[in-house]
C-alpha cells in the first residue's frame, strides 16, 4: 500500500485557504523581486492595505477611471463596453471579471498599478516566434479574467479578486523603469487576461513606447473592436488563444463565446499588426480532425496562410484533472492537417525538443530558426528573408 502523497496529488489537495496563503507568499516574492531590481522607493502595500484587503476592500491607490463604459440612464447603472460580455453593473457592484466596479455611477478599474506577477521571459515563451526572436520580455499580470477556462494554468491569479492578492503599487513609469533596468526590449501583458487591465496596460505601453520598448499582449481575444483598435496604437504584437473552433466549447469550457474572438483576429489582420495564434489541444474536447480542418480553412480564408499557428499540448490542471496529457501524436496530426490546408508556419508547443519548434522556409524548406525549449538560434534568416532562396518571411525581425 502506498502511504506517500506525490507532489502532484498534494497540489490537488490544496484548500482555498492554502491557496490564499500561497498567493500571499508569492506577493512577498514579488516585493523581493522589486527590491532586488532597485525600485525600493516604489510605494508598497502597507499594513492598513492588508487590513482593508481582509475586509474585501481595495486600497484607493489602485482605483482609476475605467475606459469604455456608458451610464445606462437610471439608478446609477453602467454598461461596460470593453469586452463582449457587455456587463450592466449596478451601483456598488463589479463586472464579471471582478476587477471593474461601479462607484456612485462611475466605472472604475481596481487593478491600476497593481501587478501580482512579474517575470523576465524569453519572447518564445509567450509564444511569439516571428517577433524579435531571442529577445526577452518584461512580463506582468494583474488579478482577474473575463473567461473561466477550466484548464487555466494561472487560475490562482486569473480567478482571484484583486483584494485577495496584496501587491506593490507600481505605476506605469515604474514598470518601464524596471524593464529598462533589466534591458528587456519588450513589455508583455500576459499570465491572466490583459483585456481586463486595459487602462494599466495601455498606459504602460504608451510610456514604454516613448522609451523604445515594444509592447505585446498575450490574450484570449475577447475584446470589443473599438478598444482593440485603440490599443493597437500602442502595441507591437498580439498573441491570441483560439481555444477551439466550436461555440459550444467556448461556452462550456471557457464561459465565453467564439465569434467575438474570430472578429478580433479579423480586426488584427485589418490593422496590420503582427499576431500569432495558439490552440491548446485537449483530448476528447477539441482534438477532432474535422474541427481542426475547419479552423485551418477559416484561418486561411480570413487571415491568410502567413499567420503562425502553434498547437500546444495540454497537461491536467485546475478543474481538468480528469483528462490525460495530450499525446504528442495528436498535435503532430494537427500540425499535418494545418500544413495540408496551406498554413505556412505551424509549430508545436509544450513539447520540448521537437523538430516542429523550428521555423522552416515555406518555399525551400531551409531551417531558418532553430529552437530547443527556450534556446533559440537564427540559422538562415537575413534581413527577414530566407538565406537559401530569398523568400520574405513574415514577422517583425528587427
Ligand atoms: S471587461 Fe469585465 S466588466 Fe467589462 S464587460 Fe468584460 S467582463 Fe464585464
Ligand atoms: Zn527558402
């Protein structure tokens, strides 16, 4: 009889109290990170904030005017127009994402200058494979999300309320300063869902742009067209998770909808910003050949063959511990279908040391960029062209 509990099993046994205690510890880690990187003069959450957090309130320094909303005419109700949920929010209440609140008929964000996770990552981790390869990105997230994906790897922050995770006060200029100190040329909004911290992201990206830092958003693409267009003025690239190709999956697994995400992809194409797509393949839920084929056809017909598509392997997590890890053969089959449907750049993700992590020339098949995990080497790409046959390779290379 086995009497030891594996670390994976322990993970599953975490209670909500343990989860909160762990996130508090990670907030302490965040603080240490900031001190280490020379921003000790940034204001940090003090005892009083911790106390108010315990009462489910939030420090006023993290509250800022929200964008993209309108009053609804009576009883101080407002409608949020940032994402397709279009929440109508009574006075004193929050929208579905939990980070935007109606305060006396004015809509506010509760996470401005309130990051709960920050790391320096290779850009390949986002993943963006055709955007400044080998560069690093100063990456951050606040609490909250407008989806509720049952497989979320970052549920500890994406499904938390802002007051559940204490954090430092780090306004946009501080983030830019920290990124410059790290010599990271890219700022990445990631981990949770950046759409819901729109105002903070926008202002960091704007401040970063003045310092020649480029901004990328790693998103579910569930955002209305107008805010997306406005945001693209300060972004340089976007990665969109196309969770599946059925609305049923979006509704049942993610608490979202498919078509607004497809519309976002079309908007990005219209605007001409660089973007890539990631599809997480989950056994029995979205691994059907027909679904994948239809998705690839939609991509080629609406976006063209040059948008990179990354198929990613699922690992059991959060509310989806009952399903197995995706077999490598399954995502290899997805890769083959995508290539057969005409997509030029198809990658496999979460699978280390696979030849389909590399970039090949779609015309002469030359190896252009070699990748092994997060090791990346430019092999035969010169001024954005294949060194073998001269074909222009789409992307942002300098
Ligand atoms: S951003 Fe949040 S509050 Fe606004 S519509 Fe979406 S879920 Fe609702
Ligand atoms: Zn070539």
